[in-house]
């Protein structure tokens, strides 16, 4: 064993955008002691805390991916550093590591940051001591994360034994052994090695339910639900995660707090008045689409078409009120919150969340600081068990966080987007302390919206477009709208102009009386028009996904007016909506762009249009169908004229279908097999000529 290496100490490095990777890294650190290890945790951005060039202990990476396959902000510098071509091939030959990558298969570049780090470390001589895990948020991170963590401990024991026996850090035989196993084999092996835990009821009994409950189910068969299980799960022994250690102590002020010291959470944001709100769809459209014009002339904000803006919105007042009542704290909502670390906490690296102001009221905390709509993770459910009194409720929470209850967790918690308020509603004997919610609920994140305007066309203004998202009532929750889109719709309900309203003069508007929102420009955006205006572009944006392309076209229109003798590249837009007469948003403006030559080709399809019996061939239904019809032109622009392809909209369906169609038409036009078509698309992405602005 090299000098200075603890026989049981390893390093955990994470790169996180919204806190998921950090949470898993801290979970690993918390569990390490139970398996006889010591763990040090650090963010990849904290280079003063670690030195991979000299580290002699095993290293575990937990990294997420953001945007269009980009590293999270906290990993960006690290990725750039290890990608330097000047580094020698044996730069990390001393390094033994394992890597867990987080991603979402709804996005094309699944786990791209983790794959990039993994590939580059291998190129620089580093050695796997455990198979890489690729966790998919689209189906549930825990499906991969839980068994990967379970198998990690044995892998660590083996690498420490190897290091001790051979007195060497780098062990190529170990690396080749692990590389010979697939990730499925690793995960299946670790899952099979788990021992079932006997889960006790409140009276210390075994994990099976009371005989009375069994006989009741036998006489009156019931369907499973969020708060009810059925056989065989109701009669199974369970393996549940370890109880996460508590780390926060909370005190509420004895008397109501004084005046709030400003809107602390919004300090990095600009407060912008909504100078216009316009409904872009007819009343009978399936989803209303609203355009907001924000006044930013005095905010010192500049932006390019294609940039996005973060918009800060609060939790809904009623949900905050309901949660306060449910926790028995409504009469304390104006009292100040004081947080500090528990003196004897077992959580390593514990700290008071930095996003919670030191001086804030309980109501402010629940309104602006915590994402109370977030889907509770299994560790949160496990913690709730200990604050639940009724035996059957306790058992059901145990099932939902157990390995055996994974399908029920997906069906009743993850898929319907149940939140803590939903859980507390159906588990009335569960009375968690407020500190537990603060420990487990993530930070309330701003929502991002693409700019649907050009500052050349609208000086001092920026427009955003959104669809009002609706969640119908179900067994798990009441009817509700999207957190931000519903809030915005409520904010502008008094000033919104109906569909078909002509552009009105805004000179007489009392801006002081207008509703305001908090916004900030979003950094690291590459979704911009080519710097060379002669380069052709293809834009694909159904529904509200057309928003950034309105900004592109407004920009080009003004540039053409200013430089009438200059050449401009060919422009194509593939747009789609449900009905021609209900939700063809920006129709008049798009037709104007075609008339004046700013837009050369506008290809529109309507997914719910009645078939025309006079047509010999059916019309294209979705944007990918229109792409396929114009395959020759698309491939010419992208592969012969070095043009750009932009895709904006839904990641789960549209973006995947467009990518698949692109692969097919490239293969057909160039007579390439599937692998070569994939390589061609990968090259377009590397050259930043295939760009996506998509959401799930």
C-alpha cells in the first residue's frame, strides 16, 4: 500500500446541476461507514479540495448531464481540463475509479457528460475497478442507482485488497476483468446478492401484514393504490434503504418576524413588468398558448435570438397553505426560521442549505425556497416511515421505498408526479417535522423559456411563449396546472388579450400597475444563428417550440433590411400543430416572413386535421413526416452546404422522432448503413451544426 493511503478511505467527486448527483454522492458518503469505509466528498469544481494527479485512493465519480449533452456547470472546468490534448497517455495510469452517470433517455445525448469523462479517463490510462452505471431519469434513476450502489461496496473491498496485496495502485488485470462484464451483468449480480431484510411493524412484528388485513383482502379484493398494497407485495419480506441520517435542527421564532429583508432568493434576478399578454390560440384549442412581452429597457439586459431566460416563480399559495395546515404550523407561518446542524449528526459533510436565507419566515421558506411539488425520492419515503403511526400506512411507505415495491413506486409516485402534499393527504398518521422536509426537498428551481423575439425588432423587450400545462385529477392528486405556467396564466388573467387581437398601442399603459416577474438571462447557450448569414438553416419547431425561431426570423428580417445588397442563406421552417384554425400560432407573422423572402420554405402539418378524401396520398401528420418528404433538400443543406439544423420542443417524443427520421433520410440519401448514419449525425453534433433546445 503506497504511503499515505488509508486502508479504507476513498474519494467521491460529483458534478451536479440541480442537486441529484450531489445528493447521490452524499448518500454514498453516509453509507460508507456502514460498510467499513471512510469517504471524502467534493464537488468537481472545488479543485483545491482534491488532486487527481496525486490521489492514491479509489475515486468514485457521480456526474449528471445538462442541456444538449453538456457537462453541468460544476463539472465544466474539469471536463475541459482532462480533454487537453497535451496530456500524456499515462497521465492517470495510477488512478482506479468507478463512475455513475445520470441522464435522461428523452434526450438524444444520454449521459453524455459521464460518457465523456469515462472515455477520457480511459484514454489517459485510468483503470475501472467497477463497471460504469448509466442511470436514466426517464424511467427512474433508482432502477440503476440502487443496485449500482449495492455492488459498489464489494468492488471497493476487492480493489483495496488488490492494492494491499500488490502494493500497487494500477492493476490492469482488475481493469480487464471488470471490463469483460456488461453493466447488466454487474447490476444483476449486485441485485441478486442482496439479502432480504425483515421489516418490522410498529409492534416489532415481522414484515407480513396483520392476519386481519389478509382476510379482509381475501374477502374484498382491492386494487393497489398510493396508500394500499395487494398481494403478493403486501405479503412479501422487504429490502429497504438505510435510514438517511438527520442533520438539521430547526427552531421557529417565538413571535412573528418583522418586515422581510427584501426578496433574498430573487437577488440575482431582474424584476420585469409584463407589458403585454396575448393568447395565441383559439378558445377551443387543446392547450392554450400565451405570449408574454416583458419590458427590460431599464434592466441592462442584452440577449440574442435563441437565448433562454430563467423565470423565478413561487409555489402556489393554496398548496403552501395546505402544507402549513397539514404540518400543524399555520399559526406559525409568519415566524422566523432558524436552522443549524445537529451536533451529533452522522451525515458527513452536512451543511445548512445555502439557498435558505438566514432570516426568513416559514411562509417564505415554503413559498420560495423548496420545491414542494418535487417527486419524493425513496430515501425521503424511508424517512417518513419513522414519523408514521398507523401500522398499515407505515407498511405501505416501507413497500414504496423497497426494492420489491419498485413497480408500485413508479406507478403511484413517480409516474403521476405525486408530491409530499399528496403523500401527507393519503397517509394521515404521518407527521414529519419541518426539518425533515428541508433535508429532503430540493431547491425550488427557476424555469427556462426561450426568447421568442429579437431585440433588433423589439428594442427593450423580450417575448416568451408557453403552453399552460394541465394535470387532470387522479387517485394520487387533485387537478392542477404546471407550477410556473399555471402561475403565469393566473398573473396575466386580468390583462390577457384574446386570440385575434391586433397589435395595440401601449403608450397609455400604467406600467406600475402591471404584474411583474423575476427573470435572468441564461448562460452557456449555443442555440444561436450561424455567425455567417450566408449559411443555410433548417428549423424544426412544432407548437410552442417555434418560439426561438420567431426570434431568428425577426433578426434575419431586420438584417436583410439593413444590408439589402448582402447574401443570406436559405431558410426552412418545419412547423406542426393540431388544428389549422385553432393553434397555428404566429401564422400571420410566419406568412409575412415568407412573403418578404426572410423565410424561403414554410412546411406546416396538422396532426388532428380531418383527412381529405380528394387527396390521393395522406398529408404529413407530424414534423418528422414533413422532414422525410423533403429528405433530398435537408441532406443537401446539412451535408453538402454545411448548413445548420435546429430542433426545439418536446424531448420525449418529437425530438427522438426527428432524430430517428434524420438518421433514416441520411442513410437513404447517401446509401449508408445505420452505424454510418449515426456517425454522420454525431459529427454534426460535434461541429455544433445539429443543435437542440428541448425539454421533457
